[in-house]
C-alpha cells in the first residue's frame, strides 16, 4: 500500500489528539473505552456499515444472481483483517440483501458467534406478518441490535407493515436504519413522529451523490436534522463521489451534514467490502478521509468514529 492507502493506528490517534497508550476497550455489552495513562480519552473506532458474506452456500444459500464480492473478499475473517489493520475495534454487520434478501441467518449467526467485535442489523420483510416476532427472536437470541427498514411492497415507507416493525424496534430498544432516497422524506418524518422513543439512522444520508441532486438531498437531510433522534451515517463519500480518493467533491456536503446534525449524531461506516461497494477507495482510505482529509476537530473525530455508534448499538439495550 502507498502512504495514502494505509492508516497507521498511531497516526489515527495522533490526528484525534489522543494519547497512544491504553487504547484497548472493554467487553461488548456495556462497552466503554479504557483510558490512557494520562487520562486522555482513547480513540474508539466502530465501523457502522459492513456487509458480510458466507462461504458455505449450502448452509446459507444465496438469492438467484447475487451481487458478489471478488473471491476471498467480504468474509468475516476478511472484515476482521481490515479492521485490525486500520485500528477499528468493533463493527455492525448490515444484512446483505443483495446476497441473501430476507434470509438473515448468516448475519444473525455471525453476530452471535463473533460477539467480541460484531453486532447485527437485520432486514425483515414488512409485508410478512411474522416479521415483528422474528425481529424479537433475533434481538433476544442472536446479538442483533438493529433493523434496516425499506419500503413495503406498496412502495411506501409509512406502510402498516413497516410501522409494525418500527413499533417492535421501539419496544425492544434497538435502532432502525432507513435505506431510502429523498423522495421518502415526508414518510420518514411521519414514522419518526409516531415513534418518539426510537433511534433512527439514515443510511448513506438518503444516498447523497455529486451532481444536480446534491442540493435538494442536502435540504432533505437538514429537515431530518430537526428531529432529535435521527442520526446521519456518513458513508456516502466514496459511493457518491465522482472523484477518486479523497473524494473532495463531497467534503463540503459532509461538513454541511455535520453542522446540521452535530457530530454526536453522525457516524462513520466503511461500506465493507470496499472492493465491491466503493472500489476506488480502500477501507483504510475511507477511514483516513475522516481522520485526516476533512479537517475535523478532535472531538468531532471521536464522535463520528466511535462515540455515536457506541451510544446507538453497543450500550446495554432493553432486551
């Protein structure tokens, strides 16, 4: 790798104004960063957007014509390697619908079997009346801490089937990730207001991308920022940019969202495996955009890279 492609852990900590000593973290439940010898806050890094792929397709069959990563990429062991090399401690595994659709068994099993660094975010069929019960099973038994929400077969997000899943998530004390474009703004607002005790994360910030749709999408995100329990996942830089690393054409958009939401409601995710989802930017480069290229203040780096995610997915939940 070149100097731009790797993020040395010591460099990351230095960029955040954090002492290098004492960077280990505690166990998964009730996770809290340990403190350095000089009582400076260590840098906790959590990857909030990793898609994982199983190698045993007899046990975990794929959909027809799945969207595949390159050979050997996207596995749990590959994710662990990338995280360790970049100094990332924990991750949320987002159900890979383009590979498994509604079958969440691999995500759930992997989250339960790798509790030392992984929690799960499932995706359930809003048109299946059994989905709320299945969500509760995953949360209680499989180390699942969130659900990704998409529109129902009706094409609407504010559909009764979707609302039932949001109600279950609110009762269970887990997080809803929303994957939609800006045309669903009003429907998101409706559901959020119906569930005031539910934490909501906007995946990819309504799929922001460079070009003519950028200003209205930013306007929609500013509107969502007025809802206090809505959070912004800043994963769009390598997926929406028209430029190679460091994706400078979306830096201003990222700063705009940080200003609107505050860093304590913004979070980083890698889009793992980057070889599939953002091939022009490596895992380490994506992290480096936030530690070096955006010019963020140290406290904002701590929020975006770890503290927001810790609050949402890694603190003790109700179930």
